[in-house]
C-alpha cells in the first residue's frame, strides 16, 4: 500500500555483551522520501542499518522493511533483494575490474537497469578496465553507488556514503541521489554524521542519540517549530521559569536571555512580553542547531 512506511521500527533494541547499542529506536520512513538518519559516531546508526538489512537480530522491539519482518529469515532475503546498500566500507572485490564488478553484481538482480548503468558509467567517468584496487576512494564510492542504483531497488540504504570524500565528489554524490529519486520510485535512507549534507538533500530526518530517537519529522515542519527567542533587558536578565512545553534550553548572559524552543515561539513570546524587556527577537534554528540542542539536552 502507498501509505505503508518503507521502514518502521518500534522500540528497537540491540545489546552486545551487556552493552546497549540501541535502547528504543523509533523510525517511520515514508515511501518516496529521502530520509536523513543523523547521529554522532557510536550513536547506533550502523547497528540499526544492520538490523534493517537482516544482518543482525534485534534484542527487542519490532522492525519492518518493505512491510516485511526483519527477523524472518526468508523475509530478510527478500529485503536484501529489493534494497540497494552502500556500506561505510564500500565493500568491493579489489581484483575485479570495474566492468567485471558490474557484470558480477548484475547477475544477481533480474531487474538490473542497463540504461542506468550506461548513464552512471558516463556521469561518474568510471574506467571499466581499471581494477577496483586501483580506484581512488571517490571512484570506489561512485562504483558502489552505481551498483546500488542500477539493481532496480525500491529502497536505498546508505551508511556514511560520503565519508572521506572531497567536497566536489561529495556534491556529485548528493546531487545524484536527489536527481535519481526524482526520476525513480525510490526511497533513500541516508545515515550520516555530516549535518550539512543531510540538510541539503533530506526531506525528513531522525536524530539518534545513545541508541534512541530523540527527534524526528519532516524537515520543513521541524524548521517551523524550532525557534530561538532572544530577549534583551536594560538590566541583568531575570531568573525566571519557562514552564511551557517545548523549551529545550535557557541561556543567560548579562542583559541577554536566549530561549530555544521546539514547540514554536508563541508561548515563549507571550511570557517574554510580560517581563518588561527592551527587545524581543525571534530567529530560525538550523538543523545543526537542532542537533546540538537535542543531543546536549539528552546528556
């Protein structure tokens, strides 16, 4: 069904040797979205992707991909058949040439798109006769992306795809994702700790911290709800409570009081106007600021 999420997890947990890698991860990834999965290194992103691919079993909670239970062995095979995956390591056979790697991979996927293969070979300027071990890191990433995009997948899972790439190659990879999604019936789940890259291409995001989802939603909605209110007084900023929902942080510095809210600015503004301030300004909050606020709040 069109409204069935491509990825859904509820209270997903994973424990390794008594240590919690995931502590209740909730995700809802709509079909056709570019979904940014943000978190610090060690936040649980790679563990979550391994579970979604059926490569690791959860310790608790539930996870479905393409409406299939990831813990079912037969379903996990079907998930991998219908999913393109680019890992952080860009795992490729080093002794094969680019052309051999493409033909080898295509043999496993009956829906392989030769039209896309031709397009991306040309776009990425990949040398078909060169061995994988002789490729630069950027070229290896482009080859891994081509192999994922051409298999006729419904879902593309990317784990830190731009790690170690120079800015020019990073931009090329990101723009390829945007244009490909626009032209194909594809959902992208894009794991990264590079906030600016996610903000550039994603329409929905989830921020994971210490194995749990701490913020998620459509990026435009989050931008609308997050606000920073700066209040200036003609004296030292007063010590006052801010009891309204959504207030994440209150900072006082001399005459200035800065309030960050995830619940819009109306209630904060109403309270601020009652404090006899000299000025009250409302400012938008970037995704980077949202990330820092919710991660710091969770510490």
